[in-house]
C-alpha cells in the first residue's frame, strides 16, 4: 500500500491538548495513526453532511394513544400519524 506523506502545522494550543491526551494513554498511538483517524472521521462526517444527515436532537419517544382512540392503522401508517403530531 502506497502512503502519501504530508507536513501538518499544528497550533500550539492543539499541540498541548494532543500531548496531554497522548500522555494519558496506556499505549499511546503514533501521531500518524492519530492524524489518519482524525482524517477518516472528518471525511465520514463530510459524507453524512452531504447527505443532509442531522443527528438526533434528543431521545425519540412515542406517546401511546389512549384506549379506543379510533386509530386502527397506526402500526401500518405510523409515518403519517407521526407527521400529524404538533
């Protein structure tokens, strides 16, 4: 596998944070592994953003309907019922 070399400039504050994190690791990864992981995560997030992915704002919860609500198709037409919620 061919690998491309790159020179990266890291600001002092980011370098300090990185050094602190590396020093807290039992088996610290190499700087190259950290950079590769960060780049992979960045590219994955960019792909999700291109798909207009929005992370959830909170836990999803459904309020159960009252007994005899008159809705008999909720299990089949759940999207329509959820869209009608205010």
